[in-house]
């Protein structure tokens, strides 16, 4: 099985993420696309460098949304880990 490519037009990449690939996909001002393939998994991600050049408001909105998604994931992880700790 190939580790990266497209299935039904949706890009996927199952290779271990590297700093170079993360930068290439999420912060690449040389790439004119705002939406690029994800670093790991299936789907797309935002190229923040190009978005910042094209729309300052869009950049901050995308940054805020990504931050909320990240913080929500941390909250869920904290709740899951707190369930393992028993209180006396």
C-alpha cells in the first residue's frame, strides 16, 4: 500500500510527520494555495503563510479556530486522564 496519495480526490499521507513537511504544508509562503494536504492523515490543512498574505482577518480567524480545536482536545484529554485518578 502506498503511504501517500489520493483516494476519491481526498489527499492522504500516512508517513511520519517531519518538521520540513509540517513547514511545507502549514507555513509555506512560496505555495499560492491556502488549503494544502494534511501533514498526517486524510484531508486538508491551512497554509497560514499564504492566508496571512491574502487576508489578515482570515489569518486571525483561522488561528483562533485552530487554537479552540487544540484547546478542546486538551480539555478532553485532561478529563480522560482525570478519570484514572481516584479521589479518597
